[in-house]
C-alpha cells in the first residue's frame, strides 16, 4: 500500500530540509536531507532507487529512481539544492512552507522544490503497473553552484532515457534554448614602488587598463560575429564585474585582479572562447614585464539548444499552447542533451521569484503543471 504524504505535506518537508549549495564552503550544505525523503517516497511508488555519489563525496549525491525498462522513456529532472539566503530579508521562516494570498512561500518553492511533489501526485494517480517505456526521476546536486551533479552524469555516460523534462521555473512555457555562462579571473602581477618615481615599479593597474581596452574591442568583434534573434539580448555579452588592485594611492600597484562574466550563444564552445580570451590577454601584456594568471571560477555551463522538431518539444508546445522559446538563465539541459536526450525545460514557477527573499510560487500553477505532466507521462511511457 502506497503511503505517500499529501502534496502540501511533502512540499513542506522538502522546503524544511536545508540544501544550500555554494562555491563558498561557509554556506555549502549536503543535499542528503532532500534525497533521503525522495528516495523513500519513490520507493513507496515502486521505483528502483539509486543514489550516485558525486565527486567522491558521501554528502553530495544524485538520485535516480526508475520504473520500467527498455528503450525510450521520459526523464523528469530537477535539482535538489537552493541558493544561499539572507534570513533578515525574509518576512517568514524561509524553511517553513507558508501559504498566503494564493501563494506558497519558502526557500526553493519556485526554484525548484515544488517540482518533486507535483511529480509524485501525478504518479500516485496513474496505473503504474505496466509502463511501456521507463519513467525516470532524476534529482541532482549542486545545480546552483558548480553543476557537479549533471557533470557527473556526463562523465559516467549515464544515458537515462530518450526524452527529458526539467521542471525549472519557466512560467508553464516550454524552453529549448539558453545561453551558456563562463566566469574568468584575470590577475596581473607587477612590482611595487614609491609613487613619486614610476620607474621604481611596474604598475599592474595600468596594465589591467590595457587589458580591459582589449577585452572591450574583443567583445565588439564577438558581437559582430555571433547573433541569435531568439534571445531578447541577441548577442554574446562580456561583463566587467569586479576589479581589485593596489593598497595605497602613494604606492605603485603590484597586483590587480579582474573578474568577468561571459554569456555565450548556442554553438559557441566554452573551451574555444576561453582559449581566445587567454591568448588575447597574454598578447596584450606581452613585453610589459607584467605576468598574467588565469583562473576559471567554475568550468562553465554550456549553451543549450534542443531540436525544435523533436517529439517532446512538439508535445510540450501542443499541451501548453506556447511556442518553445529561450531564457537567459542556465540549466542542466545541455548536459542531458549531450547524453542523447531531447530536453525541454518546463516548470510552474517564475524565474523572477527565484534567488530572492520571500520566494514564492503561485498556487494556481500547481494543477496546470500536474495536468501537463500526466499527459507527458501517458504519451511517452504508457500509450
């Protein structure tokens, strides 16, 4: 006998389980509190449950729960982690599901802990005895920080199914395209000296001025070469996000650090862009006596582009009444696509509510998402 909790009860339990992920170890947490709940619930539904340690860490795992065997099938994918939070900015406990004004409030409600209880309520209402093609639930770790969970699937060549739906917040509209992101730190090192005599040192801050000039020119060339009208910002972008250098106005700056953010269009390869970037910066400072160091804050998330003629995209467009579009935020979609799945991103939340205090999801989005998932599962796994 299935003893699953009701929708609100399971949703509240997931929100109450802290699973922050962050590149800052002071904030980073395990995702096991959510994985343990999901593993028990999906086992009750008759799914075979597997936990997959990521990067050799016992407290960071992917959950893969499957029902049925054979080729094809549908992967229902979501991430278990949330971003960090500022408790003083919240009007209620971020770890308590709060119902008010037709909304559910709580950390991760929109992005994206709501997805899992919606999936469970759909599955418990279906006859799951004989799916013709497998139904797979994928719950990953560290999507909000390093994408380590999705990368582990790629590294292990885990081919889970033919079609995939990621329940990220898209306002119930299908998404098949997003930009990639890479963040790079550039550090120039020179020599300190008294400001009264420039020949006593080698100013890294002045060298970084030349680097930034070169980067701006390179950005213009990239935007002339690449453009995609499917995005509201149709060109790749390069943002100068943070610069630090020197310690006193009367001392020649010996070291300067610049952090930049690049957003890449589909078909732009992170590895190739990184090589171009580093070559251009190295050439800019050549002969200056300055040394340059590079550091990738994380390896980067590639752009996503799913074939608009694929079966899951056509079904999603028909069921939602919306043409598949693009978003500016990143997802695990490109990793699933690289494993041979046709992936659509489609969820009930709104990205405008994600990553901020008093995050919420509209209650009237729950039932439409349940109806969509039911029809998706029937189409790809049971009909």
